[in-house]
C-alpha cells in the first residue's frame, strides 16, 4: 500500500475523533501529544530508518525549536506563527551545524556527537537566563498560537487538536514526498551500500547535511508547537524518560516503515498514560516491549499490518477472479 494511502487511513478517522471526545479534555490532550511525538519519531525514523544515520539528537532539536520560539515570542514579542516557523528554522540550522562534523564519521561516532548536543543543552539553558532562556526556573508565559486576530484559548482542546492534526499531516506528507523523491532514493542508496552509491555519483556529504537539516527543521516545528501548546518550558523535557519513550515509539511502530513511527506514538502515548500508576516500573515494561519487538516483530507494528494487508488484498483478488471466471 502506498504511503499516501496510509496517511489517509490514519488521518480520516482522526479528523472525526473530537466528535466523540470533545468533552473529554484528557483524551484530547493525549491525542495532541501523540500527534506531536508521532512527527518527532517520524523525523527520527527519517534519519535512522531511511537514511541510516545513527543519531541521538532528536530531542535536542525538539528543545531547540521549542526554546527558539519561546524566546522570540516572550522576549522579542514576535507573533506566535512567526516564532513557530523561526523555531523550526533555528533547529534546522542547528541540525546542519551538528551535521558538519559528522560528514566523515559513521555509526557510533555520529551517535556520540549528537548525544553530546543533547547533554550540553541542559547546562546551556540553565546558564542562559541573561539571554532569555528562563534559566533553571524555566521559560514561562509562552503565548498560544493565533492567526488573523484569533488566538486559540488554552482550554480549547478541540481547536488545539485540529491545529496539531493539520501541522502534523503537513510535516508527515513532507517526509513522505522526500522519501519518494530522487533525494530520498539517494540517501536510501547510501544507507544500503555507501561505497556503491558514491561510485554512482551520489554525494554523501550533501545528502547527509540535507537529512540533518530537514529532520531537525521538522522536529523543531513540532517543538515550537509544543511550546505554544503547553506555554511553559523547562529542561525536564531533556530527561531520559522523554528520550526513551520516543525511541520506544520508533521501535514499536517499525523503523524504516513509514508511517509506523506515528502508529507507535499513539500506542506508546496511551500505554504510558495507562501505566502511569506504576511510576518508574512502566519503563521496565517498555524496555521489555522493545526487547520482545526486536526479537519477534523486528519490523514493528507495521511489520504485522503490511502482511495482513497483502493477505486480504490477495484474497479479494482471488475471489474476484473466481467470480469473473464463472460468469
């Protein structure tokens, strides 16, 4: 099944969910967070699953986009929509800059450099109170999104849900189009066999920088949206729990199986809420889920859905052929 059809199958029912949950703000909040983390996980999958770049910097790009728009709108008074776009651009530039030292590196070394970015953000934010990061107390008073004189009320979860749905659909469609483009074929070729791809004229350095920049830009946009939705930022989001949850979403959904990361985000977001009473023990359960997924369904949930889809398709095709032969 084409990726575009997967998006339609996922987003058509999502469009009508507020009809059933418009009075349940808790469920709507979980749906909004699932959409946010789904795009972040998909952008991470764009780098790891499709481009084959082993990176641990995705949450860092998310935080850079969030603090970028937060500082611009709170300290400089920029409109939230402008801050949203600029937050993505700032994260994209950070992605390109972190990609530069990774041009001649592979595997574990790229992971170490990107994780170093993740690690140094917390002290930088805490020490950056004078430049408007809010320091250790966090960045407060981030204005909600609005356009044309309309501002989304903080309590209007239905409007926030549709805003998240529209933005996430646009960004996921962007990922889909890039994967299906000539550029997408180039970095997939580099993932499968770098030496052969380069011998055929594929520019490794150019493609790596584009992957870093685009993935960071998309992640930064969702980080900026998160900042305007929540209204408060702190270094807590750089904690290990957030990092692990997004990684679980990626593995459970299916790495390199678009849009498996989005499916994994919905499963893990609601599972995490259901298991919240278990506190830290829920991470033990998620760890076990990752191990079981790697052992028994290495392609994740999408690895189960796709064969089932092919089986149903073949069954209907065979029945149509049998019916046609009888007539």
